[in-house]
């Protein structure tokens, strides 16, 4: 395969661009920062490499199985969940650029010690290891994170620093621990994917300027809950399954049960991922702060769309750290079509008759 040749801007040419080099090269994306955001993204990359090492050994060492605790969601925490959470928190803490973290694995806000917390300018929302129920069966899992500038000044951070709408994100990304390990990030100026080269221990630019196709051949939803879906979702799922060559239907149903893996595949091939409301999850299952918003930022930066079925996800004002929302995310035209179906039923319920 031809080597990827990148112009490093100095007339020379390199065969690889590492995550660290890329972040420094793109420093102009965040003029207000003097390297802090770069250091923060690099610390996340470091933690991802450490987690990747353990994920790849899972099964060989005693890191599978349950940790014997549950998180605020009432979900049993896996050993790797807790390990990953600790790695990301430690890596972020010691770089000194973040004052507080909202993590899926911690009931309450994590606020770093006073000296650090007062000067650091960023806060992070993260799901350190999403899809952990797949760990023991060797299915791809992922990390998801969002970075915001804090709102509080000259004081300890508060929960309001984290309860910001997704439109305030300065950076977001995910790591997918799959057949290869990839880190996909945006700083508000497009989306770029980096593949871990284990031989040099570096994330290297492999997917520059990622764009999600406007439409695609895949829909991702847990079909097992079909009878629980609201009518608008049922009608959209039926639409996906109908034969119609011009729109490449029926779409293929692909559902790994690991959000990052399903989302990443749809980013590459085009598709829609839906986690709607169900009787067990009346507000949806996915968390707004550290699952919906970061992936929505990436989807939109790649030309896609993300909503709760009616409204742009990133405009929702969070009320609590672990707030759940329905999520429709992926190819722009597919999410727009799903919203059309939901709107028809919403209008019918409101007695609005379409002429
Ligand atoms: P269900 C994993 O627990 C997760 O949060 C996502 O990664 C995944 O897409 C979803 O839940 C799977 O949920 O109810 O279909 O098993």
C-alpha cells in the first residue's frame, strides 16, 4: 500500500503524522489556548494507549469479569471499566489542564485539588469504557469524551461547569478498541482519525478530514425492543425494511450493542444509529453529557446530524450529570428522514391534520 505522504509545511515530507504532531500543527484551531488543549488531548491519547494494552490482554490476565460494584446507573462495573476510569482520571489530572471530570463511572463530579482546580481552564465529560458488557465476549468497545472551557472563574469548579449544552464543546472524541485501535477527534474544525501503531506506540493520522456519507445502507437499533418503540420509530424502522431500489432499501440491520463500534462503522460506511425511548428507558438509555454530545459534535463536524428525534441534541440544556436522552445519529439525510416520521405522529397526536 502506498505510504501516506503528508506535507509537514516545511517543504519536507513525512510518511506519518502522529497525534501529538497533528495537535501541535493544528494549534491555530484554538487561538485562545496556549497549548493547554493540546496537552489535554495528548493526555487522553496516553491513557487510551494504556487502556488499549489491557483491553488487548483481557482474557489473559485477571481483568475480565465484574468488579463487584455498581455505578449510578445501577450497572455492574467490570474490572476493566474501573481500570479505564482510573487511567483517564490520572492521566488528565497530572497534565494540570482540567479542573473537573464528569464520568459515567462516578456518581458525583470529580473535582481536582484546589491548587490545580483554580488555575485549570477545562472540564471533561467522559465514558471511559462504553459497551463494557461486550468485554468478556471479545467485542469492540470504546471510550467517549467531551472537553469544555470552564465557566467558573477564580473559584473551585461547580457542576454548572459541566452542565453546558453540547454547542459549547471545544473538543470531543472517541477511541474504538477494535481490530485496530483508533482515536477520532474534532476541535471544531473537521474530524480526523488516528490509528494506533503498536510498533511505535503512537496514534498516527490514518483518516484525515473524515466525512460521513449523506446517506448509507445501514440502520442500527435494538430490533428486540420493537414493540416498545413509539409509533414514529416503528414506522421509520418499517421504512428501513421496505424494498425500494432507488433509496437502496431495505437497509442492512447492523447492531453490535457497543455504541462507539456502531457509530464508527456508520461514520465510515454511512448509516443511522438509534436508541429511542423504551418502556425500560423512558428517557432513552444513552447519557447526554458523555455519550450523545461528544458523538453529536463529531457527527456534525463530519457532515452528519444528531437529534433526540425532534431537536438538535447539542442544543439541549443538561439538568444533571447522568441525564439520559433518546439518540438519532449518523448520516444527515437518514436522521432527517427519521425525524420526519416522528414529526408526523407528533402532529397527529396534537390534532394537526396534514392537508
Ligand atoms: P441495549 C452499552 O451499554 C450501551 O450504552 C451502548 O454502547 C450500546 O449501543 C447500548 O448500550 C446497547 O443497549 O439495550 O441494546 O443492550
